């Protein structure tokens, strides 16, 4: 990947040059999409500009996600973007990754992995669907792989709700009853959920200092 500053207009003009080559070879459309001279590229209102701008923003987002800090942005109007990363081809893995051809691949993976998830976890996502029916039928039949999540845990039905609160950054209010104390109302901001030795733990911030919650036993 080149390490030179680019703008949307410059990209469009480079595309125009490619289109002109195709037209000269007789393989392209005769429509004049963009201004050929880079200095005359004032095409911010065209449909093609908007399409390239959207694709370019997605590319920048992908690069920043896979290689944080690799894109240097300068200016406001006519903003320029410069790749400053170390990799010559930063998206090599992404460009060569296999694409799933059908959603059935994901469904089959889900069915095969049913033994790893608590039953209510799947039910919360696939309620009243054929997928859930198929998973339930599969769980009744002989299986070849399974985790220890079948241990009878109290409050395990709260797992989907707590997960939603973590993802949506929600603060929960509920009554908590410790083993050695009286019940009390607690404000709790769950931030992370972890399974360990067949038990599930939720971590977060509470309005009572040094609070330790035991949610699933």
C-alpha cells in the first residue's frame, strides 16, 4: 500500500483514467463519469462520488480496526488520508479470507455447538424459531461433544439479560440477598461475564463499595 496522501477527488480521477483506458480498448462504457483533469475534479455532488466516499470510509474504518493508528488524517474540507502503517499489505488476510457462501453454515455451526451453551441462552436469541426446535431435538439425541454447562445453576436465566446490559452499557437495579446479610437494593453496571469451572461470574461497578456479587451457583 502506498504511503502518499489521497483525497476522495483524487481517487475518483484515478478511476476516471482507468475508465478511459477501458473505453480506448473498446471494453468500457462511453459515459464520461468524472472530470479527467485532477485539478478540475469538482464532483462532490455526483452519485459516483457518494458511492466511492462510502466505500472509502468503510476501508478507513477497517484499517483503523485491524491496524489502529495507521491512517493519518489532515484538514477539514478536502481532507487527506495517508497510510503510515508498517505492513506493505495491511489487509492481506482480510482480502484472502474465505467468504461463507450460505447462512446455513452458521446455522449448522450453532446446532453442532448447542452443548456448549445454557439452554436459556439459545432460547433468548431464537425463541419460536425452527432453529431452536432443531437444537432441542438435537440435544435429545446422542451427542458427541458437550461442556459442563448442564450443572443446575440458580439465576442462570438472568444470563441473557445481563449480557444485553453489558453490550448496551445499561445500569441495572435489583434486590440482592447475600447469604449472610439482609436483602438490599443495588445499582449495578455489569461490564464483563466469564465462565469458570462450570460457574458464571459477572463483573462490574456497584453503588456499594467492595460489593461482591454471587449470581450463579
